[in-house]
C-alpha cells in the first residue's frame, strides 16, 4: 500500500552518516563482510524469487521460490557464512535454547524463531530504536516477531533505512520503506 509508488531514497552521505565497513572478510574476496552481505542480498533478489514456503533436500532454495529467511541466508552465504551449518551446529550445542521439537538441518535455518535465537547469541546486538538512524547500516539484520530482512543502504527522507525482504506473494518490490510501519521489531543485529 505505501510502497506501490516508488519514492525518493537517500544514502548515508545525505545525512552525514559514516557507512559501516566490517573489519572482517570471511571469504577473503577483498570485500568486507557487511558489504558482501548487502551485495549477496541484492544478487538474490535480482532473481525475482516467488514467495512460497517449500522444503528443500539441499537446504537452500534452488529454484525460483523463497521466503524471508532466504534473503538473509543468501546474503550471509555470499560473505562466506553458511547459515545452514552455523545454525545446525548451534542447535546441536544449545538444544534447550531453540523452540523446535525435532532437529532438521535442512529447514531449521529457514525459520525466523531459530534465527532470532542464533543471532542473539552470535552477532552484535544493536538498537531497535529506528530514529537512532546512524546505528542502522546496510547489511544489518532486522528481525520482527514473525519476519526477517536485511537493512538496506537506502533511506527515506527522515533517514530511516529501507528493508530488503521477501514478505508475501503479492509484494511488488523487495526493497521497501517499512520500518516506520512496523511495531514488532524484536532484534537488530550485525554479523561479528
């Protein structure tokens, strides 16, 4: 509804915000992890995946379908972080923390509640106050009560960042100005 007509976006320089660059390059490709994550997300959404929840024997979706967690998983994979392996290892080591009945490596990393637990324990926890605009950087992870996305490097006229996400079959754009319209942010993280 509020994103049907595209509106002007701004970048960090417009607001005098220094763009965060990670001091890590996990996949040794010469691109810092924060930028690599954002690049991976943009590469993933450029395939225009259709929204549909499916089980994959490969774990990662390998067709033209996906859900919100795919955005995060493919962004991190581009930076050298295999979320399927990382979440599975953490579940096996900390089973009592995860709200699951049966461990399934191929689907557990594609569930928002599991990612909420994982990022809470393995990432830098940041503010959920969206008006603290300098603390929100492209490549960060934002978790809602039942949804997840990657923070964009584009911002609205108030400096609130857009979110790159995959929300439903009727979504027109993957990069949207939604943070001010959500009251269910439960976490904001940065890969460390």
